[in-house]
C-alpha cells in the first residue's frame, strides 16, 4: 500500500515520513481514528515505506523486493494481529495466523473495512471477535526471531480496543521491553477503550475525519461518481470513507433491483418463458443476500403501486424513475391480486433464506405472477 492510496490525512503522512528521515521513529504508535478515517491503510503504507529499499519523495518505490512483498501483504517481517472468533474452519483456539488468507483478501479488497464487514468475511456475524491471549504469545514468539529481510519487524494490531483483558499484560510487557528494530502500529477507533497502561506506552497519532475534498477526489476517481450523486455520498458520509462505500453499494444495489424488477414484470406480463429462463440464470448468480434484497424491493414496489391505486400516491417514497414506472404498472396491481402477489413474494423470500433452489423458485414465481397480472 502506498501513501498515495491513503485518502487525505496529509499532515499525518508528512509527519510519519519526517520521522523516518530524521531517524526518530517511535517504536510503538497508536493510530486513533473513527471508522473510515484510514488508520489501518496508513499503518500499512507507513510500514511499507519504512521497509522500502529505494524510498522516493513522499512514498515508497513499489518496485523493490520489499515493496513487492508488502503490496501482497506477505512480507516475512510484516505481522498482523486482529480480532477473530471461532468459525466453521477454526472451531477452537482462534488466533490471527489461522485467518491470514481471509485477512489478506479482505484488506486488499478494502483497507477501510469495518469490524462488521470483517465479521461477515469470517462468517461470524453473531459473535464478537476479539484479540486473544494466543495472539500475544505469537507476538512474543515472532519478535524473538531475527528479522528475515528488513531492517524493521513490523507488528500491526488492528482494532486494539478488542484486546481481550487477559491478553493485555502480555502485550504490555512487550511494549515495555521491545526487541530492537521493532515497530508496533496499533490502530483503534476509540482510545477511551484502550487501557491506560497501553496508552502511556504508545505515541498517539490522532486521525481527523476525512475532508470533503479528499473524499470527493477518491470517490470520483475510483467509482466514477459525479454531480448530485457524488455530492450526496460525500455530504452524507461525513468524512467516513467506509460509510461512503456503504452508501455507494446501497445505491448500486437499489438501482440494480429496480432495473431488474422492471425487466421481470415485463417478461411476466408477456409470459415470455425463454427470456425468463435467461433472466433467472443472471439472478441465480448474484448470491442469496442480493436475491433477498431483490425480493424485498419487489415487495416494496407492489406496496407502492397499491398505494397509488388507492390515491395515497403522495405518501410513497420513490425516485422519479421508479415513480414513472410505478404509475404505469400500478393498474396491474389491484384488489384481486395484491394479497396473492405479496404472499408469493414473501414465501419466495422465506425459501431463499432456507437455501431453496433459486432457479426452480424463480420460475414458479414468475409463472404465478404472470397469471396474477392477468387479473384486472
Ligand atoms: Zn520499495
């Protein structure tokens, strides 16, 4: 990861670079920043920079053997500790090392991910991931080894506030007597949840929320956003890149649902089975969560159409495009079919959740809706 890939936070970048130039790198630093401010991204970029063998003005080179391994998050002197919990693959004694593959994928995909997103990566939505005492034992083991290739061994601890209380004394001991040329970079969203003894042994670097200009530049270059949409995401996410990505995901999915719903209803209306089969193949690919969200959207559209029919259209919350479609579609949703249609969609949602065969389910549902649309 390059400094240039870290959004905004220019003052922090400059001061970290300066500390390396002046040979005044503090061996234990705590990056404190709210969600979406980029503390993890910064820690990785800093570690890559410090280990780079051919540092450029303001960034690492990206070409030396160290940078190449860093960019794959696979440098032998780069270690990560992060919250984990047991899951299907690791039924007991979870520790970071056992989840390294998922970690690399998740971080490469989005170094601004939230703890909730990480939970989903691990398939542990209903558990609380923590940093276990086993991890601290691992730290001691790893740091007692000589560095493999770099001058520095770097230990990045993500979400340090999730450190399990029995693990804290061990970490503290290492921070008190660190092996030479070891750099600890701890990141946290909330320094108040970090025990005082750890706070007093680390240099605290406070991250601000991202400024609008940096956020705007990052979003428009990466997601091709512009105009009102860009403005909306920037203003609504108030300096939180993670939230901005959530909003974009949400609006992309919403748009997808609407477009596909229109297609689907037209196919059902024409009873075009061949087109239906092709369409079902596409919907089968998007995964269960997205399929559920699609059905939810269909339910919402049916509800809104009914409200338009009953003359309470002004209550409905639709975009201009959705409203245009709903006005044309609403005559087909009426007292003769609306209950059956809602029931069929609810049943489909229920069965998708229970792993039903999506192709059979959607074909049955499509044929059913075709019949219902004929009931004027
Ligand atoms: Zn380099």
